[in-house]
C-alpha cells in the first residue's frame, strides 16, 4: 500500500510478514485460553468458598474441609494448565488474563487454611502446592512446572478473604457460637494492621482494597460490641437477625456518606 503525505514524501506500507501475523494470532489464542481457564478457576474457587461457609452449621467440620480439599485439588489442576500455557512465555504479557482467577483461588485456599489452623496461610505455602509434574511432548521423562502467585495477587486475595470472614462471623452468631466473632475480630485487626504498614507504598490495587478491609473489620467489631454489651438482652435465636440488620444499616450509611 502506498500513501502520499502532505510533505510530498511517499510511504510504502507493506502488509505485515506472515510470520509476524502468525505470532500475533498465536499470542491472542493463548490469551483467550488463559481467560477461559481463569473463569473456570474463579467459578470452582467460589464454589469452594460457598461450601466452606457450611462449617458454621454442620456437626462434622472435618468432613466439609476434606470435601473442600478435593475441590481445591481440582482448582490446582486448572492452575497447572495455566502453568503449561505459560511455559517459555513472559508471565507479565499474559498476567491480566488470569489474575482474577488466581486472586479467587488465594481467597479460597486462605479461607480453608484459616478454618483448619486459625492462622493466615503464607505466600510460600500457597506456591509450594503449585508444583506440577507433567510429560513433555513425546519424551518419556517428566517435566516439572511451577506456578508462582505474585505478591500483589496474594495481597488482593487476602483482602477479599476479610469479606468472607465477616460473613462467617454473622453465621456463627446465628448458630449460637459466641466465641468465633471475637476470634475473627482479633485476626482481622492483625490483617488490617499489616495492610496499613503497606499504605500507599504498595501497588495501587492493594491500597484500593484497604477501604473494603476496613469495612469488614468495622462490621465484625460492631458485632462483637453488640454481643458484649447487649448480648444478655437479646435472645440468642434473634442475635443473627439483629446483627444482619445492623450490617445492612452500616452498608446504607456508608453508601449515603
């Protein structure tokens, strides 16, 4: 194609060589496959979180945790497919395609770890479970693939975890558990303090999550206040409804302000 410009110069814009076009098409196809895998990881992680919320209302908590373990193994298999797609590629070129799924996985696995051990899972512990052994093409020897969750994805997943812990607090009260809300309040305060140390020095996405984290902490602390000050006045079977109403009122006030 020949284009005449105002300066009188003639520019010859030939079509992209076929090899470049093929390379771009290959990258676009890979990006779309990663987006699909990320959606699958997100869906299965959300299902795992939904399952884990049952621990507040079932007699056998370990049975629920074991079922969640099996679901998380399935999620890790999907992450293994992501690692396979990224073999030999620059992770940062494709990070946006799968970051939401990874954050959801971090949220699910950290929720599961907290329920079982009552502590926050570390980034190193998460990455240690993301090592995969697979056959390499037609060669019989095995190939080891690793997937590394980035510190930013880890922090964003932990920030989202606080919302699930807030819901767990309300559910626990509804099932007559008056100790868990105070335990959750202390745990959330520690997480909040950690995020506060990062402040505006960390990634922009992390600082945005700090407001949501504060909301979750405030609702749990409000629930603890209600239990400590007015717990003896309100029948136990009504406490969950009262706390849910106060949570909805706080949401409305924050929306208005």
